[in-house]
C-alpha cells in the first residue's frame, strides 16, 4: 500500500517515493526523466508578485503605441488592440478571436487564477472555489501563446525594416516585461505542490492504493487513487487509468490536421498591395522571398516553425500512436523524449499567423502599400490548434504500459 508520499509519474506511470524536498530542489522520475515536483524558493510570495507585475504590464501594453511605421512621408501607429481588431474589419473575425483569446484572454485569466490560488493558500482556510480555479490553471497553461506573439512582433519588425522606418513604442516594452514576469510566475507554479497544500488545508484523506500493476494517477492533481474509484477525492476530477480512447482521438485529430495543412500551404496567408499592384504570398512563397532578399535567419525561423515543426509533429505523433497500437517494447525513453519535444515546440508554429496579424495591422498606407490577410492564415491557425489538441489527447503512459503490465 502507498501513501501521499508516493507519486505515479505523469508520463511513464512509475511509482516513485518522494522524500522531503529542500527548497530549490526538484524530484525527477528515475525512469523517464519527467519532473515530478519542484520546491521553488518562496513559491507562494513569488507567484503572487510575478503574476501581479505581469498583469500591470499587460494593462500598460494597451495604453500606448505598440509599433510605428513610416514610409513615403506617411506614418502609421498600431496599438496592440489594433493588431486584433484589424482582422475584424478585414472580415477575418474568427482569426481575430483566436489571436485575442490566445495572447490576451488566456494569459490574463491564468494570472488571475494563479493569484487567487496562491492568496487562498496564505489563509488558514481556503477561499471558495480554490480547487476549481486550480483545475482551470491546468487547462489554460497549454493555450497561452503570448510569448510566441512577442517573437512574431520581432520577426515582423525585422521583415519590414528594409521597407520603411519602424520604431518600437512604449507598449511594446510593457509587453516584453509582461512576458518576462508571466514566464517567471509560470515557472514557480508546481501542480503537485499546490495540490498537496490544498490537501493539508482541507484535511483530505489519503486513500491506500495497491503498489503493483498500472496506477490510476489523477491527471489534474497527480494523486493516486484506487482502481475502483471513479472520482478523485482531492480534486473531484473523473478518474481513468489512461486517457479514454487516447490513440483513436489522436489519430482523428492528426488526420484533421493534415486536411487543414493542405489549404494552409496552398492558399495565400497574405496579400500585398504595393503601388496598386497586388501580390499574394503562401507560406513557402514568403520563405523563398525572404531567402532571395538575404534575410536568411528569418527565412529559416519561418521555415522551421511553419513547415518543419507541424510536419514533424504530425509524423512523430502518428508514429507514437502506431507504436502504442503495435505494443512496441523498444526505446521507451527515446519515444517519451520525442513526445516531450513535440509537445513543447508544437504551439510555436503559430508564429507566422501572428506575423501576418501584425503586418496587416501596421502596413495600411492605402495604395502606397497595404497588407491584407489571406485564408491560408486561418487554415494554418486551425491546424496548429488541432495539433496541440492531438498532443494533449495522447497519453504518454501508453508507451510504457508493456513494461508496466509485465510487473503484475
Ligand atoms: Zn516517469
Ligand atoms: Zn485529482
């Protein structure tokens, strides 16, 4: 029988006994290398401080000009909000909604939730709904793309530097500080640690569970529960040994991603009007133009983020699903590492969509030079979202189950 000192690895299901962690240390799964839990120094105060700072800077990034663009004696200043609202005026409302949600709503909500949970942990009794808010944090963290938007701004900036004078406004710097503070807050939040604190405060019981076999580790709060249990006693989440129909769901999402990837590459992602002459750009076309103009680093970044990463992600996840279905008993560790990389880099493909949004908002000088979005950008954004969902629906513990089952 095990107690709360045990944790079932989230990625390989190995049962690990946790000893007391000194501040500044982390516990790593000895089998797959996954970080089980970390005890950050002053985590409670730091998360509150960093989250509050991030929210203040996010607010400030709406207050001033973001980027200023001048060419042929004409000036155009774009604010952060304009890079979103311009998509609505261009009849690309769905793209505007995706950008607004991923770069503003989700990061802001995440920060508010983090403050609520960590303030609640400071009181002797938890504030109402702390568990529900903590659960929400777990879902939100996969969908915040504010950091990628920042890289998108830098790429757009370098892209148009040769065409005109571009300057960074005060709000741009506020946005940079927002990203830095938010990243610091995210790095200090440890799911296992928070749920342990919640458990202590609520005096929740520790249910004994069998040591052998495959474990029913709660995907929300990391607790281990008896196989007969359907609902987690700590967080109230529905319990399952493994994500339900994980492989089938992942396959379905991957096939959808392939279908979206075709129009994303064939349709133009933007149209450029230069002195009355209109040209359209597909993703690959854009990379080639950048390459011809000698912007090799940006051409490489866009090529890696928009072509290699999505294709690599679809192939890797497909291969992992296939190997799970074949119950392959080879290279468990490498497969887990591959899954981790795929999960980490997948959302960065969104960078090209953000570049289009920024260029469209900024370059609006009537007939001299204007940029409009293309349908390829929407298909591409859809493809990135579907591949992120595919990675989330894949249960990496399935890779290790041939070993896990053998131990019975
Ligand atoms: Zn592990
Ligand atoms: Zn739970």
